[in-house]
């Protein structure tokens, strides 16, 4: 059974489900789903399996914001959706609260583009940890656009997570930390190894 969000945000080109650990959003993790992924299915994939990320976050007093992207938008449109979600989170939490922002599949690519774009425009994304889980490999045009923005966000710690056999187009030296391991069981998003590594590197 899918866990119900505490709040739903309608974004310009997507939707976000907000899960809090208490009455308000604290220590937020923004996780962008793969393009076209249903948010109910994404939530279930975080709770069903060897590492129930949502439960683990709540136990640490942290909230989760799941961002759903459409199936057919490009990197700039997806990045704009993620940027809007990040700015909404920033408006919801105290000024000294660092964010964790990342995603999986196309969502990881969109999050990388969004944060790099915000740095390029000198907008404060207040992100302490950026993570990429099985990030989609950018096409040539997307790669050129990312390179124009510096390739990746430079301010946060960059955590790269790959299931066995996955490819994300990133070089070995492009992330601060890289974790590889066995793929999560069917129906689960994170393996225990990747989920625990993410929680170990959340900003304080």
C-alpha cells in the first residue's frame, strides 16, 4: 500500500509529493524520479525492499520531496521543474538548512542540470549533497549543454551511485564519492548499500 504524502505541490511541468518527519519539512532530501515514473510507484519502490529509505529518513527527522517528471520533456524543461522544486523547498525551511538534491535515471540528469544551472546563474541552491543514482547517459546535445554550465554542480558533495552494470556517462574522477554494488531487487529503487551510503553522506 502506497504511503500518502503530507502535501502535493503542483509544479509548472511536474508534481512533487512531500513527506515530513513531523509537522513541517526538516532536513529535506529532494529525489527526482526517472522521467514518466508515477509518484505512487516511486514511493512504493522506496519502501518495499531491503532498504526502506523513507522510513529511514523519517527516523532521522528528515523529510523527503519526490519530484515526478513528464515522460517527454527535454533536459532544460526537466531541469526547470527541479529548480522550481528546490526553490520551493528553500522557501519552506530555515535559512541554515542544507538540502540534499539528486535523482535516478533521467531524474538524476535533470537534478545535475538544475543545480549546475543555478550555480551558473549565481542562484543559491543551498545544497550540501548532490547524488546521482544510475543516472541517464546524456545525448550529445545534453552533454554540450551540461558542459556549458560546468558539467556538474561544484558547491555540494557529489555522490555517484551505480548498480552493477549500469552506466551514467560520468568519468571516474567526476564525482567526489562513487558507490557501486549489486542491483536492488525487483520493485525496489535502492539497494541497502546505496541507500545507506546516501544517508551516511547527508549534510548536517
